[in-house]
């Protein structure tokens, strides 16, 4: 499990576990609990590249980012090592 500290969103961090090239687990710390649990379940079992392409660039209201967009950054960070 690798922790990514978020920026510009309500959640404070995202814990991500990847095996090979598949997302095994995503846990958001803080944020909109129900929505983020839903995102975590939908992403589970997905290939990392596919997950990144689906959530990159999503904005939250007038913010330039969102929790899903931060998840894409967490996954990119994970694959970079």
C-alpha cells in the first residue's frame, strides 16, 4: 500500500495498492465518504492505465482538480515508483 497526499481537495490522502498492473485497493482518507467508496469499488480490478484515463482531468465545482483526478495522480506516482 502506498500513500499519496492529495492537494486542493477535501480528502487528505489516498492509499493505493497495485499488483502488477491492476488496482487491488483504493482507500480515500477524508472527503465525501459515499462517493469515494463508490469510486474505490469501481476502480478495483481495473488496469492502472485504464483507471488513470477514466479519472484524469475531472474537476470538482470551480476547483482545478477533484478526488478522482487526485487518484489519477496517485496512480501515476505509484507506477513511477
